[in-house]
C-alpha cells in the first residue's frame, strides 16, 4: 500500500491510497482511525465491515466510522486507488447525525461522483478548488444521500460478485461508446435478465445507471481539467445529445456544466454556493 498525505488541517485531512494487492494476497484486519469518506477513483475491492460485505468499484464510496474494524479483499482484480477524506468529530457533528457514518459504503451515486472527480482534479492541481472545500461539500452531500437509505445484505456468491465487478470495470472502460443491456450481459456470459438482477444486487445500481454515471464522472473531470468546448466533452464521454447531457449533469451536480467549470477553475474566488445547493437525488 502506498499512501501520500495531500492536505492536513485541524478538522480535515486528505490522503491518497494506491493498493497493489490481488487475489493471491492474504487480507488482514484494519481499523478506521477517524470518520472518513473514500472515493474509489480506480479499480475495485471488497470490504468486510460490521458483519456485511461491500463490493466497491470506480465511483463507489467507502465510509469509515472511528474504531470499526474492516478487512479489504481483492478477489476479482489487482489493485485500486482511493482519495480519502478524514474528518474530525466536531466537523461530523456539525454536518449531521454521526451514526450515518456506519453506512459502510455507497454505490456510485452521481451527486457524489461529480464531487469525487472535482476532488481528484484539485489533488492533481488542475482545479483551484481547495481539497478541504471539496471535503466539506462531499461530506455534506454524503449525509444527504445516505439519510433514510436502507441497507441490503449482499448474498451473491464469489463467482457472481466477480462477474458484476468485472462487468462494471468493462462498462466504465467502454462508457464512451453505446452499450446496451444485451452487450453487457454477453460480456458477462449470462442472460440479460439474470445479469440485470445480479449487477443491481452486487453494486446497488443498474448497468445503465452505472454507464450514465461513468460518463458523468469522466465529464466532470474534463470540465475541471481542460478548456474543451462543453459540446465536445458531452460527445466524447458518450452522450449523444447535448441537451440530455446538460439536464443529466445538472441533476447530478446541482448546477450546469458551465457553472461547474467556472467554480472549479476559480476556486475560493468563485461562487461556492453552486456546490452547496441540494441536487435532485435519483
């Protein structure tokens, strides 16, 4: 495991983790040192925590509660990368109910993925938004997303979990081109009916939802990183219609692609309120 501290202050710190473990490596128990939210920016891994198994893929969030033990596994692929935000108790209390941080994980949700990509852009120096700013926004939006959400136990066997995870990685890698349910099911080697049920059970989202959210994730990163025309970005990441891209991005981010880009480029000089508005969760 390679870790690098990117930002550190009294109430929040940010660490980059790069793991190279694979199926042949023996997992071991660890404990969350603080309240944390980790954005999976690449790869996949499993996590056993509080009696539940979580399968995380690119765009998922691992949620940590101080002192909780967990075991990470790599049954399906080798390696993963995470951008982790560690929060002080007083900051968590100010945001909302601290008990929500026992969620364990969240599936790839668009309203969190766009902020995860903004955070990565900030970490890379492509955006002027501060990592502490993104951390506050990400934590607040996490609380909104998880409130009232019901946990569902994961019962799929190892083979089926591997199918779902490998399919998610394939969808993300090919998200710029049209992908139908039949295409993804054929790649997984099972019928579309069973593939849809399996994918949804293991990862918490449907294949089409993950496809659209992968496109949004790539678009958010492009908006923060470069100056390409928004129309070009929309088509490059896989949206066939500009108006559809703008509507979908606005629902996810709570703001338009243009304003998202402006705020990402201007940092603390920009209008921070656009990231604080509650998005339309779906």
